[in-house]
């Protein structure tokens, strides 16, 4: 998924480098399409092995793996996901002011896609690397940095306890 989505960011970066002049697009831009090779190879393997190239998607809908948040949070993990979403969304919005259009566009697309799998939203948001750059800019202020360290320490303890008590398998 990341390989496919990063193609969009790379395409915007390429178009930005040629001032969005479609007449200046060259054959070397085809390298951007390499992001689909990995997923397509995996889908070909799934087709050969299981007869269904979308087996990875079907597995997400297995009994016991479907979890969605309703109108209101149902437990601590929904609250945690909402906090992660709020922080990530704030950083994405800030990235549009501080980062390149390509970087901000990729971060936005990745956050939107990570929300499609609600139970894994926080985990899927971890690979949105521009958010770390933006967070570092925000945390230059000592007051925000100390707050982030305190919150991160509390989350480390809470999430480690959840893992130790077998609330997460992997």
C-alpha cells in the first residue's frame, strides 16, 4: 500500500520539478511506477497460491478481525485511536504550510488511507515520515517538548501493560 501511495507523492514532486508543465514530462518519469511492482508481485503470488489475488483483503474481514468504531468510542483503544488521529491530522495540516506540496500530499493520502482500517489506524500512521519532520519543528519549543515526553512516557507504560497482558497478539 505504501509503495502505491508514495507514487502519488513522487508524481507530484516530479510535476513540481518541471513546474507542472505536462509538455516537459520525459520517459524517466516512468520510474515512479515501480511502486506497483511489489503489490502486483504479491497479488500474483496470492493468485497462484490461493486463486484469489485479493486474499489479503479478504483476510481482513475474517471473523474476529473486524472492528469499527461507532458514533462514540467504545473503549480505551478507540479513545487512543482518536487521539492519534487528532495529532496526526494536526501535523498533516501543519505540513501543508511547512513542507513541499508533494510531501504534504503524500502525508494527507496516507492518513486518509490509514483511517480505512480503524483498528490499525495508529500503527498504519507510524510510516507517515513527514509527520516526524513536522513534529520535530513543533517540538522545538521546550514546553511542547516536555509535554510530548511526558505523554509518550505514559503511553509507553500503558501500551506495554496492554501487550504484557495479551491484549495484543502481535
